[in-house]
């Protein structure tokens, strides 16, 4: 069968949020996962956010909203506004929408509506708790890169902006005004699907999503309320990280008391019930903690240590002896800097986070006597998506130890059997005599049992999608015709939402469910690290990736733990101080495997393994080809090792000299970002990526990847060792996929015989000096060798196939090579031998060769735009999104959900699990 041309390069990074096979959630297109920063593009982000919000909205009546969400029955009767306020609203509405002759005005401008309701009503009626309002439709906050201009908002009386710009730090409820009409209403009250898809209506939804997301970025919140006033109708909204609950359009001209009551009831809520997180204290500019942060940011040459590898730091104070100095417990001690040394880049990053106009907070982790307090400013990185984990990472001040630490604030998805990241880290640090290079926990825990609540209101039933047998799909995929994503018809396999309890207990379904509960979680760790892209030599890069493989191996061998998100952004550089035998101290760099939040305990017995997360886990660019083809099979060591390979290749392509130097960006897109979409609606990795692991060929057209050689001191041309290392490593992956292909051929042959029918920190940090020059500054024997070996060295020149003429021998050796991926030993041996026995170039690193205009979101938007054509054409099934009327769940209480267990449906793997060593006998 003839095939169509390869698909247009498209991007999708799938980490913990959703499956790449759905091409749904843009919030997983995270440049931090690739170690890059991209210019702000508010228009693009809004469009992607709109697409991501599909099936996130739940429609309910105003009465249900008020009684179950805004003011639950447990709070007593809804507070009624005074008649004076209702009469004032009625008078303003009559003047706004009727002429003196009592004729109805048509097309009242939105500015008139906004001015009347804000200035003539809200500012005059005296809302409870001294809330007031301000218009801001003509200005934007100077610290907001998206330059969002929300029409109006409610604020505490002492924080009402007077400059015509929104104050995202103090905003309590935002209000968007439109002049009326269906074209300005982003929601549809008819039918079961609340999101409207006309372009003008999408634009309004994009505005609302942007305002909600921006509020969550500036503030620490559990939830947020808002109003859309569209002509003579209004909608109330409740936002949290799991979705949006929106009321049906309600006419307030016919009954002005309805809008007044909504505003009055909201203003009567406590700060916490308005969505403010009580464990995050907003710091005033005059507070001691605010001034302390300014003090900590001041450069101190006596304490700010160089961070480049092998730098001599012997003249700086010993961090070990000063780490336990007086904590910043008193006002006097909080007025000055810590007295222990710190790496210069850490203080620089902290100083950069003190952006003028950006709020500073004191965050709590834990409760009672064990509570810890940390000071934070602007995140080093943060998710800009409204829905999902909402992860933010900070350089924070630890007020107990008087040290800089790394703090991660996120909303972790609640799944049965999946533990908080800090539990895994503490467990890996608990074994005597074993030191894994993983983050050292300072404090961690769920935040006051805060959970999202929108998911609790989805309908319980979800129809099960039916797909052909995975086994049959696997056999037929080789002959399936690949379609261009830009012209294909994409059918959704989703039906209605299942109950959360059923979702959590199941194996991976064919499509993920979007309605899930999230738990607010914070983790503080001791180490502040640098991006792996800051390496200074290719040998150094390989050594630090080997450090991460060591950690990965130890976690599996000693704790039965798989990381499940091996990616560029999760492999960092950890600088630390090493003490020599005579007391000299120098800086060393270690590869640091971090972000263990998706980790999972894996039984050694493969028959007991099953996929527990109800979606793919990992980062799309670095997932193994096998796992992308069949996300229903449990992640194995071989898949993780393949991810390490892709990470090594990614860094090498960007920062080392090689034969692709003129086409780096196109290669990154073609290899990592491109995907194939088949007629059966399944997703596959790019052909470039598939060729690498199946054929051992990394190429652009006829040009094969070769890293640049270097002339040694004797004038001899030395080939770069990375070329052979990658080839040697690829032999193992090639063998694995050869066996997969052999198994598929045997399956097809069997069917033919039996006549079976198919069944159903973001930029590079500049180091000051060359690593090799610095190494010669220390006496021989002062420090141990940077690279140690766990296993005896192997002969790297031994042919990989010295009996290729014998078919049986070839098959046996392929099985042996594939079996080497069932543990880490052979991979570690390859790395150790090439590091220890080969001469590596000293100056092989170049400036980042990735084009500055590269933005993974653009490619993803191209794919999504094509797919939306099918949605608006009615080719995609919709979800029932009507609220349950029998619920009175207290949304703001955040009570922890309970789970039930259920036997998961059986699903045949697309690629049957192979225990390679069993084939050797």
C-alpha cells in the first residue's frame, strides 16, 4: 500500500497531565522540560488554553451554584442583600436598559454596562467585609508579560487600584463585561456540552481562562470566583485546578436582585472560602520578612562561592561547620544575611526572583509544632495553564536553617497507590550505607488537606469506548497508512465521564479521563541545581548522565522504584564541595535525577506488573518508542534506559559540534517533536526516532550524525568517543525492537494459518574557567578520581556480531543484547569504559545551536488547529456535563476524597511483554 508523505512536524510533550495520543492538553508543552525559554505569546497561549479547556466545564443552575458551591447548606441561609442595595441596582438597570419612554434599549455598549454596575452600584451599596471594585479595561499590570486587561474586579478596600490597571495580587473576583448576544457567550446552555465552538465565543473563553490563570499565578489560591456579564445576562463561575463550574445564563434585568445577591453572598464569604490559601501569607513591603529577603539578595564576595567544576573554594568558610549556625528566629537575626557560604548562582537566581511589583509570600509546610516557614518571591518557573498541577518552583529562604532551599508548590493528582514525591525521597535516603544522588527532603506534605472540588460535580457515568484488540492493532500497524495530521479525520473515543472511584482503580483506559481530583502539595529540598545544559565538556555531560543512571539503578535494585519521567528537564547538575585529604576543598558536579512525583513501585516479578496511572506518564519527547506505541504496558527498565539515550542525544545535538550544525532546529523538531498519526487514531513517535532505536541510524536524509573530531597534542585526529558510545548503546535497543518485529511477524503468520479474524533555572550559567586547566591546580592524589567504576572494564572493540553468517547465532546474540536492557549493568559498563579508556576532546562544547525562535507550542498549535476542525464539524463525541442535583458537597472545605477498589478491565498489550532471558534457554 502506498503511503502518504511524512507528517508535518508537530509538537506534543506529554508528562503527568494527559496522553499524547489525544493531543489534548497544551499545558504539558512545557519548555522547561527541554531546558529552553521562549518569548511570551499571549495570543497563542490563549488559543491553546481554550483547546485545553474542552470538557473541563460543568454547567449548573444559579440556584444549585449558590446552594452547593457559593454558600453550601452547611453555612446556613444565604445572606440576603438589603433592600436598599436591590433598589439601587434596579434603578441603575432601568436607566441603563430602558429609555425615558420605557422602551427597551438595544445593543447597550459594554463600557456603559461596566461603568454603571461598577461605579453606580457596587461602589455605592457597601459590600460586606469592605470589598469594593475598580475598572481596569484600558490598562495592564507592568509585571504581567501577557498584558491581560480584565474589565473589572473586586478588591479589599485597602487594595483597590487607582491607576486603571488590574492588581492581580489583591484581586478577589474578576468581572468581564460584554455587550450581549450569543457571539459573546462562550458557553451553551442547550445540550450536554457547555463549551461553545464559534470563534468569537472561543475568544471570550480564552479571555476568561487567561484572567483566571493569571490570578492563580500571582496568588496562592485553592479556588477563584468570577462573573461574566454579557448584556442583560450574567454567569457565575467557580475555578479550581480540576475544572470550571459555570451557571446558566441568568437575566438580571428582569430580576436585578439575582446579581446583587450573588455579589453580596460572595462578599460575605471569609477569605479562605473566597479561595485564598491560609497557609500563604502575603508580605507587606514594611514587614521584617520582606526586608530580610532584600538582605539575602545582596551579593557577598566573602560567602558567594564560585560554582564551576574543580574551582578551589578552600578559602571560603566550611559549609559543614556553619550550616547549623543560628536560625533566623528573632527579628534581629532576620535583619541580616546568613553566615554560611552559598554558590553564587543560587544567590543570583534568588535576586532575580525579587521582581519589583511581584508579590512575596511566606509559605507554610506542615502544621503545629513541626510547621516550617519559607519566604518566596517570583517562581523560577511556573505552569501558566489554569488546569492541572499548576507547578511552581522557587528559590526560597528557610527561616529555620537560615539557608536557601528549593521549594516546589503543586497540585498532585489523587490516585490509589501513588504516593507524594517526598515519601519516595525519604525512603531512598533511609537505607544505611546507601547514598543515592536524589533531593534531600527539608519538609514536605499535603497542604491542610486542600483538594480540588470541580471533579466531584461531574456525572458519575462514563460510557466505555470500544477499540479493536490492542494485539490486532499491533499486527496491523506496520501496514497502516500514515496520514498527515493536517488532513486527517480524528474521531474521539471518549464518552461520558466515569466516576472518580472507577477511574482510580482501573488500568490505563484507551483514552484518559480529564475529571480528576488534585491535592495541594509542597516539597522543600536542600539542593538548588543548574540545568544540565550548563555542562562544559562532552565527557562531563556523559559522566553526569551516568550519575543519573546510577541513581536510577539503585532506586530500582534497592527499592523496586521506577522514575517514569526520565527527561532533559529532570536531569540537573548538582554542584557540591569536596574535601581533599589535606583539607583542600574544591567544587564537584554530579548528575542529579529529580522530580520523582511520577515514580512507582514495580514488583520484580513481571507477571505482577500492571499500569496503574490512568494515562501515559513521562515527557513525550523522551518516551521510548515502545511505550508510545503501547501505553497500556507497564514502563520497564528498557523504556527508561531508552529515555536516557534520548536525553543524551538531545543535549549533545544542542551543545556539541557535529555534522548537523546547520540543521539543529529542524532535527530537534523532526526527531523529538514530530509524531505520526494512523488511521486507527493511534499515535507513534517520529520516523527519525524509530529509525534510531530500530536501525541504529541517526541521520538527516543521507547525512549521518557524527560528532566533530579533534586534533590531539601530537597532531593526530581523534574521533569523538560519543560516536562509538551511541552506536554501542544502540545495538541493545536495535536488538529489542528486532525481537518485537519478529514477534509481530509470527503473530501475522499464525493468523494467516488459522484464518483468525481481527478482534476488537532556564538558561546556561557561564563557568569562569576551563575544567582541565583547573584540575592541574591540585596536588596529585589530593582527591579521588572523578569517575569511579562499578564493574570491570570491558573490551570496547569486541565485535557486536562476530558470527553474523550463522542465523541461529545472530538470533541468540540479539536475544542476549535485548536482555541486557532488563537491568542497568551493560549500559553502565558502556558508559564507564568510554569515560575511562577513551580520550575525549577538551573543547567540544559550543553555544546552544537551537534557534532562538524555536517554540514547541507553535508546532502543537498547528496540530491542534487541524484537529479542532473535526470537533466543530461534529466528528467528536461530547461529554455530559450537567451537575448532579443531589450533591451538597462543601467545595471550599477541601475534604479528602475516599476511594473504592475495582477489578480493572483486562487489556491485551500491543507488544506482548517479553522476558528476554527466558529465550536464551
